[in-house]
């Protein structure tokens, strides 16, 4: 029995003793002509009150002991510990506290696992450009005639690493500052048009042949609240991805709808590329996921993960499906 | 020395291109494959002196590819593994890879490892003065043909395992240090905390079975290395 038990026990006893003492005092003053209470009854009363005090103290201190064990286990890094079953069918503030603990531990574990996985993926992902850098330097050492080409390569790889680091920072900023996000009213239609304009500019610069089919007029009426910069990034990643997989001469379709009844906007971005294997559809929003059709050196699989986090942090959801006519369709729902 | 044919298997096409150029200038004949499946098919088609296999590939990993190669072929395999990922190294060596190089590595390092394995595989320098057969109990090692028999039956050994067994057989009854084994079998000194030799020895142990009284034919000699029991 812990200290807390004895404290409760002592105070319950004190309360009961005070009551008894008051009763005895009352009897001494007013009850002299009343018959004396029999000794057995008095002893029985004392024993019963002791038992009740002990039971009550135990009832309160036991769940607290469980909580303490759970907290100290969590402090040692064991986040698999759960209180749930130990409190039985209890329904009071202490049981709520236990459930809160379970939720906290589960959430922390999820976050920590996510961070660990991300760190593993990042170190893995940084290796590819580094391996290429080392191979390039090796080539230059082998034959100095290579130096020009090698410098181009070094530049390209360092841009890749820079971009990767940039996206990582975005991702970690997203995770760290969900609460302190800028909140403003965002016009999604304008955002889409901006993203499409940027993408068109890039496509022209590469003299590729990809056209846009944009129908987002109904979104002008919808007001989405959130961080415009983050939403811009989120859309940009999806659109870039679609452009990348659309073959020359193909189209990227962007359709927006505002559902006043449900108070949400739906945005569909579809390409005419090879699509994604059905088994892999759910995974494309995970960091560093790379589909079968993807090239080893194109992109690094953080873009869609960032989009996913941004949409979720705005209270929306995102999903992907294959179109019957071929190509991937990404659907975004945001509250408006 | 004829040109050694090397097969490079990696999913990173740009890296493959550069390594191919580098290795060709170093005097190797290089073929590349950018997926595990085509890599396995090429490795099994024969004609290569060595396969360099990247462990980290999408879909079929290098480990799975190695398992498929090893079901039918004893071709020398050099793995490219993630730095710091010891689990991959151990699993790869257990499956019969001959050695590994952590990636990213300099091409010079890669070439050194490839040369070390090829030198050991061909046994070029030893052949002249090597005895025709080393006899120790049930074991017969034929260094010139690079094959070994155990109780009259031929042993399926990878190139590295053969080198280890040969070194142990030459000193049967005496302990051979892990460093000496590493120099002989891998052509390089052992890195600190490295477990390659232990893993290779344990797969040889599996292939030899146990003595009648249940001991392993290759005994661990604490702080000294390994010893092949001389009956």
C-alpha cells in the first residue's frame, strides 16, 4: 500500500472518529437516562468503519498506482503500455484519465514511429545522390578530360540534395506548427489557376506537349480557411506529378466543385499517364514511396506526402484512384 | 589476364552509366541491369565473372535477387549495402554473398573489392605452388580446380567459402586468426566489429554437418579465430 492509501485511510478515519466523538459527547451531555449502548455494537461499529475507510482509500489509490506505473514506463520509453483493461468497468474521472493516457501514448508512439521511419528513409534517400556524386568524382580523377561533364553532374546532384532538404524542412515544419498556422480565407480557384500558370511556363520551357483542361469556376464562391502558401504547395505537388506522368500530347484535367449542402469543395486532378498499380494506390501518399512506373532518379517521393499532410491539417482528405480511361486521378476534399 | 566480365545490377540508371564507364576504363567488360528480375536472369545466363548487386531496389530487393541466384548458381556476388544497415549485410552474407561494400562508396573502393574477389576466385597467384590436393580427414580440397569434397561428396561452396575452407584445411588442427582468414578469403583486412568471417564460417559449418559426438567440425578458438578439427 502506498502513501496515498494511508493518507486517505487516515483522513477517513479522522472524519469517522470526529463523528463518533461528537456522538459520545452528545450522549454524555443529554443521554444519561438513556440505556448505555452495548460494547459489542460499539466495537462492531469501529471495525466496520475501519473496513469501509480502507476500502474507500483502496478504491481511490489503486487506479492512481496503475497510472503511476504507466507513466514511469512511458518515461523509460515504453510507449506500448496501456491502462485500459486494468481499470475494469470503472466509469469516473480516474477512468477518463486512464483513457486519456492511453490516447496520448498511442499518439506519441505513432508520431515517434513516423519520425524514425522518416529518418531512415531520409538517410536512405540521401545516399543515391551521394553515390552518384562519388562516382562522378571518381570519373574525374580517372581521366581529367571528364571534368566538364562531371561539374555539370555535381551541380545537378547538389540541386537534388538541396530540393530534398527543402522538402524535408517543409514536412517537419508542417508537423511542428499545425497549431500556429496562418489562417486566412483562400480562393482555391485562383490558387489552381496560379499553379497551372507556373506549370505551363515550365512545360513550355522544356518544350514538352502537355495541355491543361481546367474547370474550377464554381470554386470562386467557396471560401476555404487555411494557409494559402501551404495549400499552394499541396496543389502544386499533385499537378507537377500529373504533368510528369502525362505522355506528350496528353492532357491534365482539373475539375473543381463546390457542394454547398455538405459545405465542402471537391477538387479532382487527373492525368493520362500509366496510373498506379491498385495495390499501391494507398501508399502513394507515404514519404518516399516510388511506384513501379517511376524512374529511380525522378523526384524523391516527398511531394505527395507533403500534400497529404497539408490537406489533413486543413481538415480535409485526399484519395487516389485509377481512371477507367487510363491514368491516375487524385481527389481532394476540403471543408468550405 | 583476360578481361573479366562484370554484371552491375542497380535501379539507379545514372549511377550505372557512370560506374560502367569507370569500370570499363579500368579494364573490365561491363554489362548493366536496372531491375532485380533482369539482373537475376542475366546472372544465371552465365558468362560473368562477378555480379555487383545493389540491395536497395524497388519491388524485388537485392536480397531476394541473391536468394534466386544462389538457388542454382555459385557465381561470385558483391553486394552494395546501405551504410550502417548491418542487418542487410548479415542476411546477404548468410545467403551466400561473397562480400559487401557500403553505399555510397568511391568507385576506387568498388574496383578494389572487385579485384580482390576476382583474384581469389581465380586463385591465379597460388595455383603454381599449390598442392594438387589438401587432405584432412573427411575433407579433400583441390585448390587448382577450386572444389572440395566432404566424405567423397562434392561440397557446394561459394568462392569465399571455398577460400576460407582452404585456409582452414591448410592449417587443420591449428587455429587460424580471423584477420588471416579475411586476408585470404576476402583479400582485405577485417574492419573493427565486422562479422563477415563469422557469417561465412557459420554457413560452411551448416554444409559440413557435425562430428559423431555432435560438435562442429570448425571450432571457435576464443580470441584467436577458427580451427578445423583434424579428426
